[in-house]
């Protein structure tokens, strides 16, 4: 599911949380997933430029279908 879809879904589901709380959960999950992905890439020795965070972010989103 893309980030846009997750945010759209957060607007529709009423589980007692505020929209901002739902958005915070989505953002936290995304950030944690991104950092874990970077750590795995470094451990596997992938040839990415780890100094270019914007490029890494685009690669991550593409690989994860976000």
C-alpha cells in the first residue's frame, strides 16, 4: 500500500484515534522501515551512495512500492 493510500485510509477508519495520531503512526512506521532498510543495505554491501539521503529515500520508496 502506498503512503498516499495509507493516509487516505487513516481518514476513513475510525478507531477512536485522532487523525494526527493516525498520521504519526504512519510516519513512524515509515521512518523505522527506512532506517532498517538502510541498515540491511549497508550490511549487504549494496553499492548505494549512503551520503545522498534523498536518493536513498527514492530507492526505498520504489523498492517498497510506496
